[in-house]
C-alpha cells in the first residue's frame, strides 16, 4: 500500500551524458573537411517514482513509474530518451572531389526525458 | 572478421547518413580543390546557435528545400578551334557529373556559376577603354558526329556581353530542369561556353589568359580565365522526416 521509494543517487537519474564523436577515431578525417568531430551526447539514467518535473515525463510515463513502483518485476520503468535534438552539418569531399555540405537532423542530444 | 565486422557497421551507419560508401576522394587533403568560400560561410552559419533551431531541410541561402548542397566541379575541356570561323574565340566544354546524386535525392536547384577572372588591364587597354567580349552559353543536346558541325547539336541558352572588371565577375544561371534531364543515363552532353573577342579586335593582339600562360607583358588585351561550377541543392527524403508530434 505505501509507495516503495528506491534509493536513487543523483548521478543515476535520467539525463544527457557527454559523448564526443571524433571523426579521426573512426578514420574519417581524410574525407570530412569539417567539423573534426562533434558532441553527440546520449541519454542514460533512472526514471524513478515519483517522476519529478525535471524529468520531462509524459502523463503515461508518470503512470508507468507508479505501476513500476508497485510491481517492479512486471512493469519496467519508463525509458530515458532524447526529447530535444539538434542538427549538425558536415562538409566533405565526395568520390568526385566535389565539396559537399550536408545537414543532418537530430544528431545532437540536447535534452533527455522519461517516456 | 573484426575488420569485416567494422566495415559492415560503418557501411550500415554511412547508409543511414545517405552515403552509399565511405567517400575516397583522390589526392591528399592538401592537393584537393579548396572549399568554396560560400560553402564555408553556409557551414559556419549552420553551426551558429540560431541555426540549431532552424530547419536543416531548407537551404535558406537559395530559398529551396534541401539538406545537401554540392559544388559539382566542371570536368569539361577546352575545345578552342571547334569554330573555324573564330580562331581567337575561347571555346570550353562544361561537363558536370550529376550522377553523384543518389536516385532517392530530389533535385531542388542546379545553378551554374561561371567566374571570370580578368587580367589587369594594360595602359594601352585603358587608353582605348575596356571593350566588351561576348559570351554565349549553349547546351549540347546530342553527340556530335565526326565531321558534322558541332554547332548543329547545340541550343543557345544565354548570350551576353561582358566588360573587364577588376574583381572576378560571376555569371549565374538556373539550370535545374536541364540538370534533372542530365540525371537520366546517356542524356548528359554538357554545355559549351564561347568567349568571342570584341568585334574588330586584332587576333594578333589576343592571347587567351590560360593557366600556365604567364601575363604576356606586351599584350594589351586578354580573354578572361573562366572557372565554372554547378551548385546543386537536393533533398534526401529519408533524412528529412517530418517530426512526429
């Protein structure tokens, strides 16, 4: 009957984590002109009950955390996912030595939330 | 197998970026053509904070839908001497390989840009005042048979006179429908640009301003150096999904 509060250390909470993609690491530096890399980030962490407002949960996620707190085995927590993303642009040479500028949607995680 | 596994992962990831394979441009980083300053500007602008909220599937600089901007370089050759009637004319074939666009890509804009670099005018030239050259741009609609007049397979697109200028001058022309027709295999015969000296100019006076041709000091008049590129804007619909609300 009483809600079970699992102890959650702050670092476990759902939030964006830093992840820098270095194009040299994957051997792309000879065809990518710019950028040399970029901060992609990723989401990771818990979505505990009660879902605080900073976790940007939908009503459904709030419901799911409640059910999870009552039946942890039967219903998982909501997922910690990107909820705001940004584009990046890449300048590169193609196989014909043409210079290409390409814009990609949703390549940088700016904000995470529980869904 | 590790290497294969890595290659497979890379190919799958590049595929999701709309690239059929890892580009392998020829030459080294230092010998490749410089990045056009306009593309640098667009890239820097896209990195600004404001741009983060703009639509990456619209190219605001050209006002068209698109997420890929290519500066397709000219692969044509000088063909002076085609026109027997004008030995002093500078005649250049322009050829842009638009097969670099993937079939899935929607062509939004193909803009021809011809930059003319005039050699600084000599005093004699100044005395007589800069005289215009005439430039004609034609599309080639079929291969020219041996012995046939090459002009028979051309259709005039643009004809204008150009005056020498201190700064490089650019002629721009929207060739989107023509570039779309070039995407069909076997339909790309390119363009021909012809620069004709001012009427009455003494051919002896004229020496084309060509690479490797140092500035002939005794020369009072020179045809400009020409650089051509095709700015191609296209949209990959797989990468420009409408946002799920």
